[in-house]
């Protein structure tokens, strides 16, 4: 215990010294993080967070008994009440879909395993970020943005289908509709909770941007690129664009990076999940995105602007190696989930 506390103390002092020595780089990174929050995060996520929270708290989709609701349940195998989580998970940005799923579970609208199924495919970047910020602004091609969005969304759907074979909703689970409240109470509550969540998200972005500024200044080659891909997703996309083109960018968007993971784990834990489940879903989703983009670019190459404003085709590569990577990922997921040599059953495990 003493040794552990000593190590923690040394690490805290080392980080503090690093921040003092590299204060200019840290300040620059935080300023970049503020720009990301003001230019990308708040405009694209905050309105969706309020709308999604209001839809759940007001119970707009809780009483779906019509033909559309029955058709939705027949196609997806999920209750119609999860529609807000799916819709906002594909349009609102990374934390929104998972936040809605956690809120549905806390309100007793869905069971735990349904929330787990949602967490496997409702964690996605929004179309504004992928098409505009990544496609148009980074790659200089709206076509690249649309193909990235199609690839990432399709990969999430495939991930959800794969997980549905292993996680089944509890047949005996009895759900309840959320308590009806007045419109003003629900709306003010949605705004208040969204402000708190938005503040926490911006805090994580600023923290990771701070370290990105330091690593970007003093990091050497692979270290800087590695942090770029696995740290904050915006910096990761820029790093992936330089090192791996569209396929690696698609995988980076699907994974979300460490910053998104820190934002989502509290919502995952509310649903009874943890780091293992999160990593399993993100790894599978990222590998599928990578393989899909490889295939899409071989069928229909994309020309993007380089720094010299010359157009180069992206998409050459070995499809076989991509397929083998996908198989390896599935084997990894199976190995993580097996217990004492028993037959793989995600339903028992989760």
C-alpha cells in the first residue's frame, strides 16, 4: 500500500512538473481544445442532447403499439421505445445515443441486456462531423465524407446484428412507462441535465487536448502518431489521414479514441457494462469499418486533395489482409468472452 501510494505521488509530481515545463505547449493544446468545443462539439451535440433527453423524459416513444411500432420490433427485435437511442445514436454524435440508452434503462423503459445491445451500435460520430469536418475540411472531398459516413454507419449496423446473436432481451422483463410530468418540468430538466453532460464532455476534450499539445511538440514519430489515433478523435482523424488514408480514418472514427471512451464509460456502467464490453464493441466496429472502407475504395476510388493540391487515388491495398484482420478480431472477441473453456455465450457473460 505504501509503495503504491508512493508511485502515485511520484506520477502526480512528474505530471505537474511536465505541465510547468511545457506550459506553452499545454496552453496551446487547451486553446485548440476550446476551439474544438466551440466550433464542433457544442454546436453539433448540445441541441441533440436536449432533444433526446426531452424525448425520453416525456415518454414520446414509450407507448408504441401501432403498425409502425410492431414493424420496428419485428425487424430489429427491439421495443419501439429504443427508437430515440438508435436515431440520436446515428445522428447526434458519440455520447448522445449511449446517454439515451442509459436514461431509458434508469427509467425502467428497457432491460439491461437491451441497453447492452444498444451500446454495441449506438455509439457513432454525427453526419455533420464526418461529412463536413472530416470529409470536406480535412480530406477536401465531400465524396470522401459521404463514403466515410456510409461506411461507419454500416459497420455499426453490422456490429449490432452480430451482437444480437449473443445478447437477447430478458423475456420475463416487465418494463414501465416513464412518469408523466408537465412540459415545462421536462423541458427545464432536459436543458439542465444536458448542460451538465456538455460541461463534462468539454472537460475531457480540454484535458486530452492539453496532452496532445505537449506530445505534438516533443513526441517523436510513432509516439505522436499513436497518440493522435488513440487519443482525441479530432486529432486522431488528422493523424490517420496522414498515415493510413480513408480506411484508417474510418476505423479511428468508429473507435472514438480514449477521450470518447472516458465520456461514455459512466453511461455504460449505468447499464451494467464496463471497460471489457466497451472495448469489445469498439474493436469489432473499428475493424469492420476498416474492411468496409477498403472494399468500397477498391470498387469506387476517391480522389482527395493533398497538401500540394494534387489529387491522388486512395484505396489500393490487399483485401485478403483486411479480411484476415476481421477474422482475427472476431477470434479475439470470442477469446475474451469464453470462460474456463466453455462454449461462447455472450448472453451468459453479459
